[in-house]
C-alpha cells in the first residue's frame, strides 16, 4: 500500500518527466518552425505557444509540491533528420505522440485538478498529433508504451 509520501513522490516524478518532455517538445517545435511550409506555420506556432504554456504550468506545479523544476537542456537529439517540410510535419506528430505518453503517466500518478490538467494536456497532444499525421491511434498516450520511454529520444540532450 502506498503512503501519502510515496504518492507525492510519484506525482513529483511524473511532473518532472512531463516538464522534461515539454522542454524537448518546445525545442522540437523550434526545429519544426524552421522547416515547415508557410501553409502550416500558424499551426506550428500555435502548438509551440501551447507547449510553452504547459511547460510553465508544470514548473509552477512542481514548485507547488515542493520540488525544484528541472531546467531545459541546451539542445535535444531529434529522432531523425528534419530537412524539409514533410519531415517537419512528421516531427511535429512524433513530438505530440511522445508527450501524450508522458501525460498518460501523469494522469496515473496524480489526482484532482492536476489529474484533470494532465488529461486535458494528453487530449490536446493527441488531437494535435492527429492533425499533423492525418490519422489517430485507439488509445493516445499508450501506443508508445510498447516502445522505449516516451522521453528517451525526444528528451535526450544532445552531446556537447
């Protein structure tokens, strides 16, 4: 049986993981914005802004539970080269799918308002992934659980 301290630790860990994922997604959308066609640039900018707001919200939540928010790395390794608009669209979809997985962990680890926020963030990421990819998965945030960690590639800082 978990104690309140164990529950708080699990929630803090999930919050930190979500923050790390948002740092990586914000970085990734910087790359997307540099390669995306003008016709989808507004969509990329909107997603970038939404993820920056979520990142800031997560940092506040971590401080609220007595933690120190992890800082962003200077750079992150991308899962593939982004040389053109088509690759930028694939990257945007990939980023959204990965962050949805991390938010599913936060849903599981939290309760109340924080759980609602995590579920909303998961839903928003899943909707953006569908818009970018043009198709959906049955259980957003869970499909990548069969693969390596959702943040293993997107949140891996680049070697200095």
